[in-house]
């Protein structure tokens, strides 16, 4: 696997480490620890998982609401957590629960967080939609990656008073890598912080490495990087363009930077890409 491209000189590593330690990475929730322990068993039990989730009434209700949403296309409505697990599968329910726990754990101004989670949820839907259409990446992995790939943003917003301005400027940069400005100002970036949280929370290595590289489009043509990671990064680019169209914007700078790399990796022609994005746009509007 390709290591992270170093942004700092060796003498700066101590400063970088101290800075990262000063950014509050929420600890892994105990409910997630219990869930992951059960999932690691040779034969995970939906009943035991339902019992773990049932200890948190609010979490149970939120999980049921998500499981019964039109996005998951369930032909039957789950009336209990155990039914939701049986209908959707253990892995998908675990992915949904992990996302709900993240919403609980991340702190910040409510209006900012509401907007962040709305975009994150839509991105997760878009990544799953594209992964199913292209038959790459398990849906639970795709969903978790889509939801968590920008999780470092609210953490940096809590740490640096001017981060919102930096993020806005990075969004408007049509030439340089998105994380370059973050690295220049803070000696770290939201992809690195998101990767750290994913690792601390015991998420799939594919998810954590894809989070790290989701703005580094060079990896899409690096055969030393796992194919699963390159596929997730490519899916994130498709999702980004889909979300921009959903909001009535025809162009995304990130899409322009990485489109050719992503389409080559996924084996998509220009017409196939256009058709997929049109289908994605229709699906997002259906979920609105």
C-alpha cells in the first residue's frame, strides 16, 4: 500500500504530533466496542446485536427510522431492531449504527453540524448508489466511507477559529489539491484527522485509508495502492459531482481535478459516466 505522501520535513514531525494531540478525537463509543466485539465472533447473532443496540432507546429508534427509509428500499417495514437487522443484514445495520454514533460524538455549533451531517448522509447514499450500480465495494463499506470521509472537518472547525474560511477557500481552489491549504496553515488536514478517527474507532482499514487519500487523486493510478481503496476514492468523486448537480451546480472543482483518473480506474466511458450521474441525480431527488 502506498504510504502517505509526507507534507512536513522530518524536523517538523514533533510539531505535527503535538498539534494532532491537541485536536480532540472523540473516543470510540462503548456501544460500538460491544457491537464490534460481537461482529468479530465466528457467527454474529442478530439477537445479541439487537440487545446491544436496545440498551440505548434513542439509538434504537434512530436506527429503525433509517432502516425503514426509502433509500434502503426495504419491501417490509421493520418493527424492531432485530427485524431491521434481519431485513438489511448485520453489516449494513452496523454501518448505520456507526454513523449514528458519530453524530452523537461530534461536538460543534448545531447549525454547522446539521448542514455537515445532511451533506454527509447524502454523500453516503450517493456512494452506495454508485457502488451498487458498478458492483464494486460492499454497501456497508461504501456507506461508512461516504459518511466518514469528511469527518475531520468538524474536528478542525472546533480546533481552529478560522477553519471555516480555510475550508471555503479550499473549495474554491480549482488547481491545487484540496488539502494543500489546510497543510500550509495547520500542518495537518481533514483527511489525515478523519483517518485517525476511523482507525481509533476500529473501522475497516479500507475505509480509513480511503479517507486519508480521498483528495489525493494520484493514488488512482498507483498500482501499489489497494484496488478497494482506489475504488472508494473514485466513488467519492462520482458522489461529489452528483451532489453538486443535486444542488443545481453543474461543475465541481474536485470532479474536474480527479474525473479522468476516476473514470479510467472504474473503466467508465464519457457516455457511461454521464448516464450514471443522471441516474444518481434522479435517485437523490427521489430521496429528497
